[in-house]
C-alpha cells in the first residue's frame, strides 16, 4: 500500500464559534494532518459563503439546545466536494447524513466517529415521558443505519466502543481522539491567577453547564473543599448552578479563550469532572498534560480515561462526601502524580491519533465492495433536499 497525500472532508454538526470536545478534536486532527501534507476540508453549519475554515452550510438555530445550529445542506456544494478522497463524519445528524450522501454520490469511503451518546440528550427536546422512550428508540434505529453504511466506525475509548457496538451490532475501532501535547503543557499559574483575581489553591471544572455534567456534585462539595472552586464554560444550566453556588467559595468565569486553557489547568490543584455522559473526556487529558490530576465520576468512558492513583481518582456519582475526600487526596498528591499525569496524556498525543487516521483512511480507500449498498443512502439525500426546500 503506497501512502499519498489525501483530501479529507470532515462533516460536523458543531463547529466554531461553539467550544466543545468535538470542535477541539476536529481542530487538532486538521492541524496535525495538514502538517503531514494532507488537505482537510471541514463542512459545518455556519454563514452561507464562509469558506475561511472550510465550507459553511446554511443553518437554522436549534431552539431546545442553546448555542447550536442545524445545517441545511443543498446540492450546489456537491461540486466543491467532488475532489475528496475520504469522507469522515462526526455526528449522525444533518451534516453527518449529508456526508454519508456525498460519500455515496461520489463513491468515496466514509469513516464515522462516535463522539456523543445522543440518546442521553433527548430529554432537552422531549420531557421524560412515554414519548421520550419512543424518541430514543427512533434515534437508535437511525444511528444503526447511519453507522452500518460507514466503511469504518471509531470510538475514542473501550467503554464507548463497547456501548456503541452493543447498539449497532458491528465492530467499532477504538481510537483515542488525542490532544495537542505541544499546546497543553505545564506553564506558570501566576499569570492566570492575576488576570482573574484569584489566589490560593484552586480546584476547577471546564465544560458545558448542562444536566449530564452534574455540576451539582462539585457545588455541593465546595463547602468541604479547602480551595476556591473555579468553573469555566457556559451552557443552559449556568444560572441554575450559579444560584446553587450562591454564598459558596465558587467562581464562574464563563468561556475562557483557547490560549488561557493551559494556564487554567496549570493553576489547578485538581480538575473535577462529575459528568456521566463522556465518550472520552478530553479535558481530563488536557489537565493531565499540564501536570494536574482529575477527580471524575465512575461513569461512562471516564472509567477508561481516569486511572485511579495514576492520573486521578473516581467517585460514585452523587457521593459528595467521597468526592470532597478524593479532591483533598488529589491536592495533597499533585506533586507526586504530576509526572504520571503528563505521561498518560502523552500516550494520547494527537500525533499518535493522526498515525491511526492515516492508516484507517488508506485501508478504507483500498477496501473492495464498499459501494455495494449505496442505494441505502437515499433517505439521507431525501432528508437533505427536503430540509433545503422547507427552510431555503
């Protein structure tokens, strides 16, 4: 097999100005793959005609999940994507479906990466009643079809891969999303502290303020933690969490610029991630790369990403007392754990991920028989055209 430079299309339903794990992953992959001579075209929901960061598809606001937009693909983009070598889809929604259609139309191999357990988020659209369960079953059926038509399916951890494989009934390749270890590394904490008016020991959280992140655990434990709790990010439950934290030694900073994140992680004694719906938990590895251990919920993929006494500790979700004790333990042991944390992060370097991506792309390109069932993509084409006619 002869390796050559490729033009790779990454289709995503979330991208800048949003800040989340999927966006971070795509940025890191794009940067590393382009260093190696490949061309990466990101197809994302955004202002029509914006090609600065790829191809922006017209979009509409998603009313039930703040800050998100649904792409509405349209046929004229096809010609711009005709020269792709590989399609890589990052979600099973409008633009993931569009990527599947493009792969079929131009007879291209498609890789599908599982980033988010969407069924855990259906409650944002539908209250938890009988129809909620129906909606979850409908989504899982759609997900099975979407994944079945990919040449290769990947997930970032063994836990996430096992869960997905059980749902879709096919092999899933485990491939860490990876982090940019050149960007995330230990730096002086004083600059960050001075800028934000902070002093003394800090314990923090980074991420979306939403129900599945379970920030209530950290806020409830704040009274037992001998440090200021610094919560970065934003989301639909921010006001709720701010009310919970009133009168406690808790500071909400809102979103931090990318360039401040290494300083934030380096300033912490420990990061806390109470989330119960992670497929990897990139913030764990980002904090580790800066020498900071993580206390996380014993749930979902954090059971793979956090190795007790190596790069952090695990607690049972809702057990606030144990969470506070483990935070104290991590604070006390940070100096001893720092080198192990950095080593663990380095094992997830995006350079290693890019090696895996190149191998997967090459194998997919030379795989025979991958277009035998291309007629099954017709529902994706109808969906894209219907949305364009309805909203365009």
